[in-house]
């Protein structure tokens, strides 16, 4: 007789970085079951200088990490657009979004926007409303108040689906 291993739920934090709004979403995954835990967005004041906005994002994410205690984290990769200055600033917000979980000892996975859309909707060029519809199916108790929180939940779901292969890639890369 073989004994099945006991599965423990794994709590995952998904982050959709941005200078105006950084979305966050927390789910638990146990086997192939997803459970909504919480979501929201961090919205620094537009009047703050860049350094102040980055600090507000860090403090907000640190509070989320302290409150929800995720075991794993994932961040959406930066979408590069034609405005180089805007892309650079978004990259700085993304750096803070990766730093906060790392300071809590949590490894951070990264996923391209198209991979997130393909995982959640099935198409790499899905619209935001398609993601919202699929979130209602995958996480019926979730009611994100902003598109950024919805995107962060989609990042967390993507990590839940790809976490084993991501962990393997990280182990191979460290050899």
C-alpha cells in the first residue's frame, strides 16, 4: 500500500507593478484547486516625487507580505513600449515589486504579459474584460476593485500553473 503525500496549500502573491497603481493578489493553491485570499492595489499620490512613489509601493507591498504571509511570489514582466522614459520608470516600480518579497526571503518568478493572458484566458492577446470573465470562473469569490488587482490575481494564477517548471528552471540555472 502506498501512502499519498499530504498536500499543504501554498499561498502565492501575484504583483502587477505600476507607478500609479501596483496591483496585488493573493491565492492559495492545493493540487489543482485555486482559492481566493485577497487582492487590492497600492496607489501612491501623483504629487509624490519618483522616490516617494517607489517608497510607497515598497511599504504597501511589505504590509501585504506581512499580513498575508505568502510562500511564493510572481511579478509580471515589463511591457516595453515606444516611450523609453515611461518604460524605464515602470522598470523601477517592477524592481521594487521584486525587492519587497525578496526581503522577506521569498523567491520571485517572472511572467511575460502574453504568458499570463494565455494561461488565464487561453489566448496571448486577450483583452482585460476576458481576463475579468475568467477570474470569475477560476476564483468565484474574488471581486477585484481595479484592473491592476485583477491582473495581479492573473499573475498569481499563472504562477500556480507554472510553479513546478519555474522552480526546476531556477534549480538548473543555479548549477
